[in-house]
C-alpha cells in the first residue's frame, strides 16, 4: 500500500469516481480541485482546494506523495488562453512539483484527442505520431511530450491514459470508444500498481468488439478490460441516422472534436450522459 496519493480534478465526473478506488490503495488520499467536491470525505481522504496554475500550491499539496493521478483540466475545447492556463501550464506545474518533491510517477488523463484527426478506418496503436483535433488535443500532446522528456531527463515515470469516451453508450461512435467506469478504475489501478512503467501510453477503452485502437504495446500493464459496448449495438444501430463520409466528426477518431472550429466546444456536439445516473 502506498503512503500518499494525490488526485487532481477530484470534483470532476471522472475524478470523483476515482476517489473511493484510490483511497483503497493508500494510507492517505489528497484530493484537490479548483472547486469543492460534493459529499463527505472518505476516512483516509483530505481535500485541498487549489488552482493548477499555482505552482506553489501544487508543490505544497504534493509533498510526501508517492504518485500523482492527474485528472484536473478543462475537459472541452475552448479558447486557447484558457487551455494554456489550465491544461498546459497546469500540466507543467504537476510535473515540476513531482520533480521538486521526488515523486516517483504521474498517472495522467490524456485523451484520444491527441490523435483525433486519424481516420477511424485506421486501427491506430500507441506509437502513432500526434495528430490533435483541437487546442484541447494539442494540450494533451504537450503533456505526453513533457512526460516523455521528464522521464528521459529526470527519471519520473508516467502513464498517459488516452481516454476515448467514458460515458453512457448512446451513439454509434461510442460502440467502439466506450470506457466503462469499472474499466477506468482497473486501468488507473494498473497504472499505479505496475512495478515499472517508464513512459507509457495506453488507450482508455473497454473490451468492445468495435474498438478502434491497439493497446498491445502497453500489454505489460496487465490492463484487461471486462466490459463490452456490443450489448447496446442493436438499439443504437436501429435508431442511427445514415453516416456522412464527408463529416470529419463521423470519420475521425476524435468524433465531434474533429469537426468543430478551433476554440469552439466539442462537447456541444456530443451527448454526454453519466451512466452512473
């Protein structure tokens, strides 16, 4: 069992779902976000409200941590300056704090949007070159490159989780891209418990029949997803509209993010439903 884990983005949809699983892996869980979390704290949990662009605050709250699970960020495409402050400077501050405090590993919530402009007809692995679909995706590329550089220069391990879509299966894209909460929790646990990771990229996706990405390069993590979106296929396909091969949102891995103008919301073109509701 680890002594201390730090979870950023603990008030967010995915981060909040990780609080209880992570608390079971450590003696102390420090949860942090820019806004308060909802509900009571767990027995081993402390909450510290902080802004990711405040390096001094991030350095202080990560002191003594074994690892950081970094899920804090703006979770959508928006104007570049907002992405810069939260998703780029914030990422730098996480890795700089990890360096200053001698932290062993960062587990980072990256995204399919780092490679979102690849056509879905291409079955992509974790070694493909970056091909971001938005400023949001570009920030994920920066974070992955920073993580690799810091591993090679400073020896801080990183596992970058390229999450596809962790929400209710309600469209044809999600038949391949779905990541269930149970599989998300398993993936983060494997990223923490694997003895040696170096710098690793792994796709966050369940065991879907229509999965569009290849995780074989990260098989050593032992991530073996259990859930499969195919159970939802008959209903989804029966109600689906004809596809448009000229629409990048339908043709590319990034979905709606691939077709929006830079700086405009990608989530607005998606129907994101929390399957826990």
